């Protein structure tokens, strides 16, 4: 059974900071990686240590998608943040975030 993908309201602002090509890559990666078995650990999907952003990370090259299982909805993945990794820096929207 496929998971439903929902986006947090804040993700709209995160996506505006990315180029069109980066947004296309984000949506394609979400469709390919998170619709089926989003919580199976792979080379590009992994659980994170406790942090203020999200419990899971999807890596798409230098792009990052942070997500969780929606606690109040069955079979739903909630995208909490989208960012860009540049070296050892992670930018989510206008902010530099440390995980």
C-alpha cells in the first residue's frame, strides 16, 4: 500500500529558495523514495539522531528532505523541511541549521 505525502506549510518557503531544477529533483525523489517503504533504511534514507528538524532524512545529491510518519494519519508521510547541503553546511530556507 502506498503512503500519502503531505507537506508542512513551512515547506513552501523552503522550496521558493531552490531553483526550478532543484524543486523538480525534490518532487521526483519524494515520489521515487517515499511513496513505498519510506521507513526502510537505505543509502539515501536514514533515521537521524534526535534533532529539532525531523526524525528521518532523504538525501538527493546535495538536497535534503526531512520527514516523519504523520502521528494522526494512517499511511501518511509528512515532509517537514527541505534544504540544501553545501559542504558541511545545511541551509533550510534562509537559515543555516545544525543537526
